[in-house]
C-alpha cells in the first residue's frame, strides 16, 4: 500500500508539474508576444486551452481536443506585415525556454530551504523543458525547437529567409485569408532542404494559383504535395487543406 501511495503521489505531482511548467513556458512566449504589440490568439497546456473567439473577439477558456497540442502551444500574431516581425519573432521564440529555466531555478532555490518531492519535480521538469527546447537541430513534433528556429533566424542567409517566408505566410493566412502570398517567399520555401517547408511552399503556391484560377498550376502544386506527403507529418498536412 505504501508503494502504491508513493506511485500515486509521483503521478499526481508529475501531472501538476507538467501542466504548470507548460503553462509557464507557453506563457513566456505569449507575454513576449504581447510586449511586441502582437495579438493573442491561443495557448494550450495539457488538455486546457485559452483562445480568442473569432466571432466576438473575446478571450475564452476551454478544452483542447487535439492531443498533439497537449504538449503546449502559445500563439500571438502581429497585427500587420512588417520587416521588424522576424526579429520580434526571434525574441518570442527565446522567451519560452528562458521562462522555463528561470521558473525551474526559482523552484530549485526553494529546495535549499525545504525539500519536497513536488518542489524537486517542478524544478527538474521546468529546467529540463527549457533546455530541451533550446536544442538547435532537434524538432518538437513537426518544426524545429524554439532554440533551433532562433538560431536559424540569427544566422541569417538561407535559414533566415526560410523562417521569414514561413512567418509572413502564416501571418497573412491569419489576418487576411483572401490575400496573395509572396511568390519569392514561396520559392524560398519550395527550395528548402526541409521537406515540411517544401510542402508548405507548394501549398501557398496552390492557394495563389487557385485565386487566379490557374488550373494547371493548381494540379502541379497538388502533384508536388502528393509526392512529399509520405515524408510530411500529419500535422503539417492538416495545416494545408486542399479545397475544391
């Protein structure tokens, strides 16, 4: 019974720690986004979701149905396209891991005065989460880690161009769904070594062709997407729906 009680305690403390640490991490992204004057859209931590309702533009609380987002997502979007957005985005990317590490260090300091399993789990999990999200070449599900994307931006050159193209396309899709995607940005994405970036590039090219009713190009873009489909995570495919 003692073993069962201990395992139950570890499980409960682990779940609470995970939710709290994820909330802090994604909150770091969101707070930095708001400091950059970006607009809050949604944040998930475990099965919980805080989001902006499109109908009335009010922030609400609900349950997240997509298990993939239980890992945590914090999203703010700039109110307009700007050359400054990519640098603001770099700061937003770094804010999550920094918040995690600082939160973990804070809990670690409390261990110097009083030790408990809960404090140790909060400290260890938060610091681990922050460090893991800074690993440069790793991916969290379908895109590079926060640290990886930050380095891709600050390195400049090709990787900066790719991140900028993806960011600008995502912004336009959110603030002006009927807008036209930058052709140069599309070329940058389709020339990427990353298969997911190429897939998204062809998707945005497909959307432009659809607006112009260029059927041959639409079919060509769809064909390229089909060729890449087996290597692209389901999440990316869901983000790029082919309509009609």
